[in-house]
C-alpha cells in the first residue's frame, strides 16, 4: 500500500493506491526505491485492485528474461469495488483520485537517473472510462499520460443508464475527446473488446469514437488479436493469458533505449500496437527494418517455374533458396500467395531485383508483409504493387528434427473470389444460399453480399471433402469484417463439417462500400461446400445484445397500460378488473409504436425538427438509435412482447405470493375489523415527514425501499380481511335463512338475525376491499420497478455507509420525497374514494400518453422511467382527495 498525502487520504477515505510485487522483487521494492516504468491499473465496476496481478506477474517474468535491463512497476487503485456502471455519482470522484495517484506515483521516481514524466494506464471496464475522463479535468496536464489500454470498456454509452450522473459523465467525456481531438495526438489509445462471450459489455460499445483529426486510437476485438484468436467474457479479459502476453510484449517493444521509458513517438506506439493487436507478421518487432538484406550462406539455389508449388521437408541438414521468376507470371496472374507451417520469427520470403541472374545476393525482406494464423503464416502479394521485383525468393533453413511444409501459387484474384448473397432476415432459416468450391488452389474469398446490419445473423456451414486424407493440414476459416477489427478465426480438420456464426459488432458505416468476406485457407484437391442460413435464434440474440437495456421500459409501459385499463373499467362497470385479464385486453403495441415512428419519420424534415427544438423537447431515442443504424421497426414489437410476458408473469408471481403469505397470516392470527379511516392523519403525516427526512439526510433509495416494505403488507392485510369477512358473510346468510324458518321468535333467534344483518352490511365493504386489493397489486407491481431501478444507488450507499452517512450526489433524493408522500396516502386509500372522484376520467386516460412518452424518451435514459410512473400515481392520489 502506498501512503498518500494526508489531504488526499482525508478527501478520499474509501480509496487506496497499491504497488504490486512478488518474491524477491516485492522485498526489494518495499522501501519504494523504484527504477522501472510506471503502469497504473484501474479496475472497473465492482472490480478489485488485485486484478493487476496477471499483468504484473507476466511483466516480471518478461523482465527476468532480459535480466532486468528494463522492467515495469505496476500500481493499482482500490476503488472499494464500487458499482460505477450502475451509479454514476462517484465517477468524477474516482477521476480526481486517479489524478492525485498519478502525481504521487511520479514523485516516487523523483531524482532517479531515468525518471519518468508520464504514466501508462491499463483500465478494465469502467476503469478505462475513468482514465479517459482524466483529460476533462481543468488542472490535468495531458502529457502525464502517453499510453492508455482499455479492456472491455463501454466507451460509446453506458450499458444501463440508470441515473443522470452516468449519462452526463459519458456526454462530457466523449464531447471532450471529439472537440479537443487536436490535444490528444500525443496520447495513444487502444481499446480491446471481449467479443460475443462478453454478455455484460457488447463489443460495439467498446469501439472508440472515430476521430478524423488523428489516428492515434485503435479498437480491436479479442477474437481478432493475433495469437489470441478467442473471445473472452467480461471478467476473464483481465487474466486471459494470450491477451496479457500480447499486452506485455507490446509494453516491452514500446521502450525507448535512450530514456528507458515508454517512447514519446506516437507513430512508433501505433506501429507497435498494430504489430501485436492487428496484424502480426510472425516477426519480432523492429522500428526501422532494413530495406535490403544480404542472402548469405552456402545454400543451394533452385529455380521454380511452376505456377503452383509444394515443398515438404523433414530433418534436412542443408538449407535451400527457391526462386520464382515473376516475368513469366505477370501477364497471367495478379497475385502470389505463399504459406509456411514453421511458425518461428525468422525471415523466410524475399523480393529480388536481379533480372539477369538466378542467384540474388541482396533482396528486400517481404516477411513483414506476412500474417500469422493459428497453424500457418501466410503472405499475399499483389504483383502490380512490386513492378521492380524480378524474383520471389523463399528461404528454407536447415531443419534438424523438424518437419514443415511450404506452399506457393500464382493466381488471378477474380478466379478466387466468389459472391454469396446472404439470406433474407424473414427467411427464418428455411431457405439457404449455397456455393461449391472445387479447390485447386490454396486460398478462396467468399464475399457475403448485403451483410451490413447488426440485426443480421447467420449460420455458415462448411463441409470439406478431400481425395486423400493422409497428412492433410487443417483448414483455416476467417470471417473478415473490413470496416472494423472484429475478425473471427476457426480451425477445422480436413475432412470436416464446420459451423460458423456470422454476426456483427458494429454496422457498416455509411461511406464504406466494402463487403464482409469468408477467407478459406484451403487444401488443394479438396471440395468445399459453403451453406449460409439465417439463424432466428442468433437474430434474437443480437436484438437482446443491443437492446436488452431498454427492456425495463417496455415492462413498465405494459403495467402502466394495464393500470390505466383498470381505472377505465372502474368508470364503466364500477368494478376493478383483474391484472392478468386487463393486461391481455389493454397492452397492445399498436397503441404506442406508430406514434413514435411517425415522429421519427417527421424529424427527417427540417421544418418539423425546428418546431420540435423550439418546444425544447429532447430527441426521440429511436431517432438516435436509427442514426447509429442500431434500430429497425420489428425490434420494438419483439421487445414489447417480451415486456408483456414479463409483466404478465410478474402479476402471477405477486398474486401467488399474496395468497401464500395471506394463508400463513390467517392461520396465525384473526384479522382486524375492516374500517374506513381518514387518508391523512397526524400519525401518517409524521411517517411522511420521517421518511422525507431519511431521504434528505441519508439516501433517497433507502426511504423508497422502506415505504415499499410497508406497502407490501397492505395487499396481504386487505386480502386476509376480505377473505375472512367473505366467509363470515356467507355464514351470516345461512343463519338468516335458517332463522326465518322458525315462527317462534325467541330472544336468541332475534339476536342471531341481528348479527347476521350486521355482517351482511359488511359484504359491500368486502367487495370494495377485493377491488382495492386488485388496484393495490397493480400499484405494487409498478412500484417494484421503481425500487429495482433505484437499487444500485441503495447498494452503493450501504457499501459506503462507514465513510459517509449521506449519499452525495443522490440521483433520487427529490423523487423519493414525492414517492413517499404518494404511497403513504395510496397505502390507506380504497376504491370507493376513487370511484366518486371528478378526476378519475383524466387519471384513466393519462397512462397511455405516459407510456408513449416513456418509450420515446426512456429507452436510452432509464432514470426517466420512475418520473412517468410517479406522475401517474400522483393523479391517483388526487383522485382520492378530490
């Protein structure tokens, strides 16, 4: 643990700074006489500072390999595992603390021989966003950071926008990075996304905003990272060994030998990151590779004139140079493709300019043009780009105990490129697109036509058949997305039947006309059948992946429509209908979505947009999503149906739970007498004021949760009482009928008749209690979602209660005071009071426009949902009074 200045420690009591170490290294650095390169790790939502150990441990092993000529000091911040992805009130505080930590870290190196002037930062999840937010601080110097690597960080927007502080923080950070792009040229940023296994942060959110002013930002998906080629879940991206190795190798390649720190050259930083995270040529990184290489050694020179050539060697003690003259191939072919199964980092392919000799003593190293794949390294050269080359030379070194193969071929690009139109979304997998490749070559590119939307999802089946199975190298299939680094690679045995999922993390940009490709690195003399079908399950998965955050809005809108329907039934029949029946009757998507679609359509016209802005209305969320190509009309219908299903089963759950708890209560005690009481009494007024005080002095969500627990007992009490008196009234009817048979009017029979008549007078009250019960269940259902949406701030407050009794800032303090007053009155209200109200017609009509407004403005701003519900319940309270 690093000791912080007293002022900093007092201002941020919940946060700490640590230095990671292990073994002798940890013992040597206890006195903090540090000489390495500082790297600061920032954990994410509910993340631990101990997650730095994966980076720190592998970096230490790497430093040992170079005898500590260079080494890194890994620091980590303890954010007390705060839920910053759900509560944004502490993001600014975390950002300011990280600034203080950077200043403390750099002071530790003061007066050292190679003292650093900046810190590299690795941020996981929300830690990456906090790192970006440092640049928004007024007194922050941008030169304090020169390298930022983020892991599964949602840069574009919050996953669940549950409070205004979260969305405002995102807006401030992203706007600053766009407006101040010129000031960020010296900061190199790499964002690594987890891919489709990351169910918490979809990779599309992890792509840094595209900035045309500079090219110092890079976004990749882990499935496309060389030597990783795998998707990670949200947490395992921190310790995925392949990704950690790539990160640490990049760190060591970034070191400037003169300063013993990370290089100040932005171009070198970007070339290193591209080398390790985008295209690895199976070579050790060199900043300025030599233009020409001398081909020395007593190797045999062999000329190959064939357009297709294969060479396999095992345990050969003699090296060879194979030369391919290009003059004879330039007219017939456009490209040359070579692959090598020896995955070492030595140079192996060269370009020669000696047109009159079969021996080339000086050549240009083309190995840097190669690309590493899981089982081979390949190079594709366009002959037109190398007009001065006369020969291609391939070097085969002596192999002792090793076996590997070389394959080369010249080909025309058109002959190896085939087009496969994707199936329509509404084909539901019943139709398919097929193509048959009778492979005579080593490489095929299957262009997937009309594949550019995020809601498109397909299953690609590749079946391979070969004439001879013996010693067949595996096939490699790569789904290549040209507008982003999100490729996925599959390795399959030959022959085999392989299934590949094809779906996108981000949609195709409007100004990009490139087409996704399926690259097949094949075996010759094999037949490949490629079948493509729409996958309905994957389409639904894409919709959930991109829009699941909006599902609470659709659930609440369904419940709100049902609530309005119950009030309407109360006007027409005098009875309150059952929740499940009313949900089926009133929750119709055509009541909501058409109006929103019309508004989105009209916003495409300038005159309408001017009127809309003049009214100071916010932009409709669907319009924002449409501009990002992340929305289409069917999405809303599917989400509405999901919302209807969840609302229905939540109603079933509440009614079932109510019966169970009521049965337990009825067996334990006799219920109290049903009686009407005033809505507002001194006792209830004191309860309101007490909870309002709790909300103001501690946490608004806490006060809401308390009133919620109180409200839970109300339906149970009403249900038990109504059941008890319903049974009692049945007994009274029987007594009255039996008593009328007898003509002898004794005093006892008169008493029993009087008691029965009194019980029957309660039957009306019992019916009202049943109706009130149905309304209470619906209100409780609505209120449950208010509690759930405010729950993160309550959890955050409870976690930090030892540091501060008052949550500051509190996203629901003022709303909580209003909700407490509303529910304290509703808790003791009955249907009879609402029936006679003059405002009932208005209260019954309001839920529909509120549901429309909720869908229009709440999809990307979930914190607005409680406001719409609160307004509707406020009208209900007024109905009880007026």
